């Protein structure tokens, strides 16, 4: 299994819809765009020159956002007395 497929599988298991597409930019270069989104409006998009790089960038944004949400949740939980 390719690493990009592992990332996509992990996003799918976490409840995210995902995909990637290649396009040609104005200079004639191929670019890859990776996208993950949920029904609640959350969305992550990454663009890169290679498919794997776009997928890894998407994964890093996703992991960073989830980590920030987890930290925020921990910071604002009421303390038990």
C-alpha cells in the first residue's frame, strides 16, 4: 500500500471525505491538490508538485488541527474539586 493510500485510509476511518486531483498551472506544470472535508463544514486543502507531497501536507494540517482542538478541549475542561 502506498503512503498516500495509508493517509487517505486514515482520513476515511476518522470520518472525513477525501480526494486528490492533478491540474496544470498557468506555467504548464502539473500540480496536485489534496482535499479532506466533513459535513460539518471543516475542510483541509493542500497543493504541491507531487501527489505524495500534497497528501503529506494535507495529513500534517489535519493532525495539527486535531491536536489544537484536543489541546483546547483539555484547556477549557472544568476542573474537578
